[in-house]
C-alpha cells in the first residue's frame, strides 16, 4: 500500500538544493576501476618499516646456530632434487608467528601470502602448511638446543641470574575428544578391528584398480590408525597407576591421543589435557625451564624442572618458588641438600587444630626447617613473587601465544609446541625496550 493510499494525496515536496543540482547535470564521482594496470616499483624490504618487530626477530634468528636443523636437510650439492627451504626462514616464521598469537600452520601459511611481515621473512620463498607443520614438531632435539642458545644470549645480556626462580603448571586442552577415551575391552576390540582393516586395505590394493600413490596413502593411514590404538592399549597400565585403587578398573585412554589424560581444569570441569610446566626467573621474567607431563597434578615436578634449568644454563638455582601442590616432602629434602632454598606453602591438614607450619614427628631436619621458614613473614613476602611472575607468564602464554588449546598430539610434539611458545616469549623479552 502506497503512502498516498494510507494518508491521502499530498503535494510533492522537493528539496530546493536537489532541484538546483539536477538542473546543472549529473554528479561527477570517482568510481573504482579494478582493471587498470599498475606498475609499482617496490621491494619486500620497502613494505616493512625499519622499526618493525619482525626485523628484531630476524636479527635474533641470524645470530643463532642452526646447524642441527641444517644437518637434517636431504638436499646436498652434487645430488639430484630441489633445494630445501632455509631453516632460518621456518624458524623466523614460527618465532614471529607464535609471538603474534598464531598457533596454526594453515593460518601461518595464509599469512605468508597476505601479510607483509611474514612475506618479508619468506623473501619470495614459497612455504605451505605441510612444511610448516612438520618443521614445528619434527626437530625436538634441535629445538631444545635452540632454547639453550636463546637463554645463553639472555644471560649474556644480564637478564638471567637464577637467584630466584618460580615454577607454575598450566593445564592445556588436548587435541582429543572425550568420546575417544575407551576402557580395556573396547581398546582390545579397536586393535582387532584396526588389524582387520589394514589387512583389507592391503588386499584391496592388490586386487583393486587404484593408483600406486592412492594405495600407499590408504595403507599408511590404516597403519597409523593401528599404531595409535596399540599405543593406547600399551598406555593403559600407566593410566591405571595414576589413579586410586578403587578407580583403576574404570581407567580409560584415548585412541586418537594416547598420551592425553582427563584432568580437572581451572573452571572445575574435566577434559582431556596436558600439564605444561614453566619456570620463570623472577628478576626479568624470562622463561628458564620448560616441561610437560600427562600427570593431573604438580606433585613431584620441582626436581625435574631444576635439573632442566641447570642443564640449560650451567648455573645453580638459589631460591625456588612453587605453590602448595608441588610441596612433596622428599623433594624438599633433596633440593635442600643440593643447596636450593624452597619457598612453597605446606598443605593444610584435614585434621582440625593441626598447624601446617609446626614440624611433624616424621619430618626430616630439612623438612622441619622448611615448615618453620614458611611461617615467617619474610618467606611469605618472597613467596608472593610467584604469583606476579610465574602465573603472569603462564597467562601471557595462554592468551597471547596461542597456548589456549593444543593442535598436536603425543608428549614429544606437545613439548615442541611449548618450546616454541617459550622461545617466542623470551625473544620478545630480549627485544623489549
């Protein structure tokens, strides 16, 4: 229904300015012409500002010894085949990308074609997400050495002294669905089915009309499936040992990620996860130790981390800060004997009227001294530094360095991802004004 029908006829009202514009001709407008050829002389280097962060990251990469990465390159002089991508490009991409919160190989590959900073790192060399993904998790030992090198640079710059180190655990959602966790009877059935499926694939490849490449892919996928379920069955005894005796018959393991475990998360829910461990120098907030476990709690994680730190830096930790979940009496005694002063609050007893700071009858001299120390105001003030360093570092990694959820599976690959995150964090600390 028209306006005139609703409200009756009315005289047409015109804007005098519109009338004057119409009488003088059509409006002149600049319209897009996307078929016009443009020849813009420029270079990739000119597309990135001189003070851009990516230049700082690349300057660090250029100083690193990447021989361990280069030794695995198959392309050599006087041999057939195409040249390999320089490991410095791939290291630079993952360091810069992780520092910017990019945690996906596909997203990183897209940015290498669309974003000037990533294109600048590539310098005209093409990369794809398969290469990036394989490089990210395929150089565990070389990546561990890279972490040691960066810590050496930070130590040389006076940013690491290990006088006081804080450790904190962080549970990260695993790349495994809750429905993939199965008990022993179901796992045994899955193994039988995977073996039958592999035999069927081999028979079909021999009898069927498929290409050699397609047959190889099908057989490889079936073999990978069989390996995963066999490993899941092999991991079942370990999963049982981690549970209380009454709950052991109900133990389950994932068929897609056998190393993952169902853990209680920060929001109180239970999901498949890994327990990432980071140690931070409280003076300059530099990550000096990285570890990962599929244990649902932090109990007993201090000695392995301190060994990790001493192996990387060649220095001895003087004071160590951790929360109450790390406070295992045997560990405190051992670390005290090694000259490490532990600052961790004693766990509160369930019995009423028991003061956690009072020495117990079975306490060793080292444990009793630790309880008395933690009752002092000086120790409580020192312990506060853990929350302002280790916890904030873990929060930075989770929020800004793509550690909110893992995209890889198994402990070795998860450790590689954690090392990349720690490396990117430390490089940014090095470049900070």
